[in-house]
C-alpha cells in the first residue's frame, strides 16, 4: 500500500473534521425547515425568486456535499471513488434518518447530495490534473528532454 503525500494527509484530516460536522447536522433530531423557509422568504422578497423552499433545501444539500467529493477525491486521487463513497454515505444517512424524530429521509436528498459530491470531485480532479500537468511541465525529464550533463568523449 502506498503512503499518502502531504496533500492527501491534509485532505484526510479535513475530511475527518468535515464528517464530524456533517454528521452532526444530518443526524441530530432537529428540523431545518424554519431555516430553509426563512432563507426562501428572504430570497422571495429580495430577489422575487420563482421557485419554492424545496429548491433552497436542494441547493443546501448540494453545497453540503461538495466538500465531501472534493476531499475524498484528493485523498483517493480518483474522482469516482470519492463520488461513489459519498453516494453510499448519503444513502446511509438517509436510512439512519428513518428512526430520527423530525427527520424525513428522501430520495431527493440522496440525488442532491450526490450532485454536490460529484461537483466537488470534479473540482478536485481538475486541481489534481492541473497540478500533475504543471509538475510534468517543470520537469525536463518527463517532457522527453534530457537534462544537460557531462559530455563523454570516446
């Protein structure tokens, strides 16, 4: 098994902190409907938005899972691993919410969480790919250019 590099270690630490905070939000027996409706009311009054409070909740779930997809992709160095794990975790959280008072598990939440994780994974993958490309561009040996060295006379 290969060792984690510094970026992967920091991403793993960030993921651990994120998981504790996210699980607290997702599994506490609290209803966030007042917050969602307050945000929707503000958007409706301030910007005359044509959509309902359900879309505010959908967007909040997308935003909540972007860090998960981002951090897992940095840890695993592959966008699908992070996205698939986020979908599994999202489904697990929704199943756990069945027994939590005032929480209502929905397929819509799993979809929005998955979209957020996929967006986070995409951003992280673009960062990883760009970093690799920049590293290769700065390394003459990887670009097919042989670095100058002593010339041997025969």
